[in-house]
């Protein structure tokens, strides 16, 4: 798995943004060789070309099966066939918009691994759950329900739902506490391998707050939405990684 400065992963999730004009941003991101971007499916093939092998390109989701009668869906095997190298599963927008369950997310993680993609598995609590003091319990439940059997190529992303697209972030203390909590679960599940899995933070990461968030112990990188839509934004975040 190719990581950036100090072993941190900086991953852009473009969500439902980007037409061919946005390929210029991928070209500009290729000034570095350590950025990861998940554009919409429609741009993956062209983004692989635009990145010239220097930007790792992945999918924002994929189906649990390799092929079949599933109109509108894309499989992990199809992403791998294009040359994509990772897939995001269990993003909170899919858990809410498409009502994806932990069991489905887990099956997607297995399918991604079977296609030899790195799998970024997202978890995170809502504001209501945090305010009720249940954030750690909710994240542990999501994690234990969605983790694949094997840790191969697995990356966890902690994305508090209330921090996504809102400009609000948890305190660095809260991020550190949650990442330590996730780490303990990963070690309990996978032993030494669980100690080595990257745990990304996501939710309103921008060039101004990246250095502080990326300095938190157990934060292995960032999963970035809005600020990843421009090369300038994602590169500035990557440059903020502390040594
Ligand atoms: P924002 O960075 O826009 O808050 O989005 C975070 C996210 O959901 C990345 O997957």
C-alpha cells in the first residue's frame, strides 16, 4: 500500500462531483506521487490516464457480487479490471441514503479484497448518538459488524456523520480517543495485523486544520470530501502532514 509522508494516507472522495473538466485536477495532483482519489465511476478510466500512474484511483462503492443482474451497480472486480486500486465501503452517505447494513458493508469488503483492492471501511456516529454518550459503542458495533474476516489491504476511516460537510470537527482529544478505541478493537480482532492497519480521520478536513488532525496519535491519514475537489486543496492537506 503506497503511503505518503510519515506513512500517512491522504485520500480524496469526490462523491457525486466531477465531470471531464475535473480531470485537470487529477493531472495537477500528479505533481505528487502519494495521493489517492475516488472520483465518480464515470471518471475512473480517464482519471487513471490523467494521473499517469502517480495518483492512485479508486471507487466510492462497489457491489457485493462480481457480476450479474444488478442494474446500475458496479463490482469490485470491474474496478480492479480498470486498474483502480482501492474501494471505499460503508460510507455514512450510503449507510443512510441506500440503507446499507453492516452485513452488506462486510460483504462489500470481502468482495473488494477478493478483487485485490485495498478497502477503506468507514464508520462513524451521528450527533444524536454522540450527544447521548454512545459514540464509542456505536462505532464499535459498526466496526465489529462490518469488518471482513481478514485484514488484508484493510484501512479504517472514522468519519463522524455530524462532521461531514459541515465545517465542524471533533476536538483533537475526541479524535484521539476514538482512534485509540478503534485500534483496541482492531488488535482484539486481528492481533498484530490489527495494530498496523491505518485508521484515517474524515469530516471537514481542510488545509487549515489538517496539520492538527494529522498530528493526533493513531490518525494514519485523512479521508477528504469537499477540500479534495481541487488539486490545490488536496495537495495543501498532504503538505500539512507533520513529519
Ligand atoms: P468533507 O470533507 O466534505 O466533510 O467529507 C468527508 C467525507 O465524507 C469523506 O468521505
